[in-house]
C-alpha cells in the first residue's frame, strides 16, 4: 500500500510525503518540507533541474525506481542529500527531503550537528537533515519500507500544504514544486539562485 501511494507523479508524491516520519540511526523526525523533481525529456514530467534530465547513468540510476527507495547524493561536494524515489519503476522521479522536526533522539542529533545548533535548525535544510539522521551516501538505494533498513519512512496523511518555487535551482526555477507545512520554524527560507532567470521567465 505504501509503495502504491508513491507510484505517482513527483508533485503528488511530495504532498504525500509531508508529515511522514523518517527514522535513521537512533533519530526520528517528521518531514515538514520537500521538493519534487521530475525526469528526462520525453518522460511524463521533464525537469531540467533534475539529476535524471539527461537520462540514466551510474549516479542517478536509483531515481528510475522502484518507488520507495532512497536516492542520496553529495551536494557541492560537501552535504549529503536524501530523496525518496517516486513514480513507476523505470520512470525517473524523486522528492528531496528538505526539512524535518526532530521528535526522538534529539541528543544524538545535537552530537551530529553540533551543540551550538538550535533545536529548530537541527534538520533544517537537506544536508542538515541527513546529518541529523545519520544518512550517508552508503544508504543510496535502500528500501525505506523495509523494517530492517537503517533508514525507514512511515507515511501519514497530512493536509494544509503550501507550495512555492524550489530553492536554489537555476533551471525550471518558477515551478511551485517546493511544498511545506506552514507554521514550522524548521522550514527553510526561500533563496532564489542568482543564476536563475528573472521570476516569471523560468519554466
């Protein structure tokens, strides 16, 4: 049932991941901000900002399914980011986990992030989220619905999501494919890429 719930387009999957509980290595958190990413030209949801836009390769192969797998990568050579694969097997799509509220294992998250980090900032931003939950590049491809996996996710129905443009992308920058739950200080601030076209001129 959970896998079928994610076998949909990335934006719908993003909505369904809001409010989900993600648990990894002694820390669990509620997802409050996500970003949808599509696939290559010729696919059902082409997306120039997606890692899969130019087709499958060794790096992005997990994005092509099956849904419910974890796709991890290193951003700017520094931060590990985590995505939940969605869509049907063989069709690229994923949802970036951008921010979460730590619900259990706060002490462990603080040790991983640093004692000077505010509680509300422990998992704010995709790199910080992975750091707080102990998610690494080695987790790439794991089944998030396997109870034996080091990182697991449990979907919960949630409503009231707000949508807006994605953060920091230079292509397809105006798509309202970032979704978040309002009222949470853990949600990251919007920052438009300086390389993106003038607002309203980017698909």
